C-alpha cells in the first residue's frame, strides 16, 4: 500500500520526455533522492519544471534501475493537463501544493482595548476556525460574542439561534434561543490575569447560499471568583442564507482588553 509521505530536501533531475512516468537521474547536490526521502512504493506531492513549463502532481516512486516516478497531474502550465515534456533536464522536487494543505493560518489579531475584532471570510475555504488565546475582557465577568457579516454589513438583528451547554465547576446547564442579537461564545470571564478566555469556534461553509451557516464552539473561561467555566454548542444566523463575508468578535460589555485570535482556514482535499 502506498503511503503519502513528507520529507525535507528531496530533489532529483530527469531527462524523460513525453507524458509518462519519469526516469529519475539522481539527487541534486545537497539534496536526497526521492526513494531515500519517502521510501520505495510510497507517494508524495511533487513540482517539476524545465524553467519554462511546470507541473504539480501526485507521484508514486519505485526503487529500480533507474528509479521511476508516476505522475497524476494536479495543476500545470498545460491547462492543468500533463505536460508533454521535450528534451532537456527537468528538476523534480517534493512540494506540498497550497491547495492540499489541511489547515492554513490566515490571520492573527492582537487585542488592545479593542471594541471588536473582525476577520474576512469567503468560499476560498470550506471551514474557518478562530482560536482564542488568553482573551481578557476590559469589563469584569462579561462574555465573548460573535456576529456575522453579509455584503459588508455586520448583522445584529434578533435572529441568531443557539443551543449551548455550560459546565460551571462541574454543574451543567443548557441554554437555547432563536432571537439573540449575537452568538454566545464564552461564559463569564474575569478581567484580571490570569483570568480569561481560551478555546475555538468553527464556521462551516460560509459561501453556502441554500442553508444557514453553523458555528460550533468549545470555549473555556475563568470568572473573577475563580469559577471554571466550559461552554460548548452550536449557533447560526437565522436572518438570511446569503453567503457570509466576515465574522466579528466582541464582548457583551466593554472592550477586548488583550489576547490573541488566530484564524485558520481548511480546504477540501
């Protein structure tokens, strides 16, 4: 069974012509060969060029004399079809395509007495994940909220729906609603270190236009009294099924005093 492998410094040359499998000519100086890098019979993502034409492909390497590398094209200078290589030396190296990276860090925002923190989203990624790192509210014992934007307008009408479970020091309680003006993300958080908010929310399919866009949240906070709070659940904006172009984070009262929010995007393979 072929296993998809990643490795550092994997690069060879080839003089193969046509659209078939490559016969490999050996590693470049300072690099290792493909068989040495990923192992006989295993697969990897590769980039190949002669300095003019280029090709990104999935290949399976075979230890032979010479070693060979199959080609299943992903993108190319030949209209995303296999390049019909001519004579001459081509470079081939192990390279993960950006479209095949599981999760990409898209943005980072550092709060500094921020009334809101906004991020842009679109259909470039099917899943967006916001990660909260030690967010601290300016107002004591308030909570983190989220809103969405459609056509550059942040929505605050009373059509947000949510279903949350909050565990406070081991005691669970549920809360539901369909007329919220925002999505409840965290429970109460104190405004003095080391109190704060840590966790993440995931937005699915922001470019979808037939269904509501759901947000899954899993967030912890510590109140001023030291209460350990864990809130998890699902929310969505019920006012429209139009595509989203942004998300906003804010506190229920006051500013976001400090902390970091990372935004990650995930593409379909």
